[in-house]
C-alpha cells in the first residue's frame, strides 16, 4: 500500500496500553509512510507521551504490534531516535561529542561518523561551535544540537515529543522552520507530538487527532498546503479551526 507513491514505513496495529486498571491507549491502528511528517495532537493528558514511549519500547505494549519496514519494531535493530520535551544535551560533552554519541553507541565506523558529523553540523549551522559546551549556547542552539544528534543516526523513525514547548514563540517558529528544512533535506520519517494546534498545521503533512483517555484516533486530517506555510492563509485557518473544534467538542 502506498501514499502519494510512498510505501508504508511504520504499521501500528491494535495498539493498547494499560497501567494496571487504567486504560490509556485503546486499540489504535494506523500507518506512517516513508519520509512522512506526521503530527499527533489531542487534549492534555490523553496519552500522547505514553504513545511515543510504547512506540520506542520504553514501555511494553499491553496488546498490539508495531512494525518497521514489515518487521517487528526492535530498538536494537532499527534506528529509532527521540527528541524529548526537556533539554537533553549532555553538559559534560561538547557539541561535536553530543552529536557523535549516538553514532558511537551504534558502532558506526569512524570514517562514516566524520562524514555524518560534517553533513549534519552544516545543516544546522553548528560547524563553528563544534567545540563549545551546552552551557555556552543559546536555548535555540542547544535544541539544534539535540535535533542534529537525532538526525545524525539516520533514524528509521524520529519521534519528537513537544520539543519546543519550553521555548518562547520566536525561537519556536525559528526551530520549526529548521526541523522542516532538515527533514526535507534528509528525507526521514517523523512523528511529532504537540498540544499546539497551530504548530501541527504548520509542520504536518497529516494530523492524527486523539480522543481523551482511553485514547483512540478520532480523526485524520491531511494538510496539503505549500511550504513555507502562511498562518494567515484562509485554508491554514480553516484546517486549524477544524482541528480545534475536534479537540474542543466531544
């Protein structure tokens, strides 16, 4: 099965997660296509972060299956990269060492590490800061290090959990544009979780809207707008309003 000529990259089938008697995710099924930028939105506390944790196998699924390229998802085999809400650079490592870290864990050959480091630092504008420590960087540059580290391992799947929620609005807009630019350059598959509806419409090719707990998929909305997107575009406003109403009225 394809979408705009793209094959299925991720298959989520009947995914259910319980913590004791608490049902958080209820029989969720969907596909993510190769190179797609998918956003997931939903009301506060609906289980968005739990959903990502199950995808990465940080939490085991109670029921259901996740496949990457037709095989059961396995973090030891597949490159699954995660960008968290909180700052996650390692303060005792330089910019270059932070970005190298995942490549070294994956035992990538040194020649390939150097090649990827140069490519990704060029992309995110950090080449002149490779020997700096996180404490010497601005908040936006620190988050660029995290994004560079995530993309450097050539992830099969990049998961982003409200990565800009703690930044002011100007920095957030800047980094949204940055991640779209890098995604288009590197052609990775991204699932981006956010509670910010405008952010979802700005970033996504497709939006999945979750219900309150126990979470299921309420609606899927395709966002077929040119980039860079204009917040004042009537179609942008229309899609934003559609998503808002679906989260607001249950």
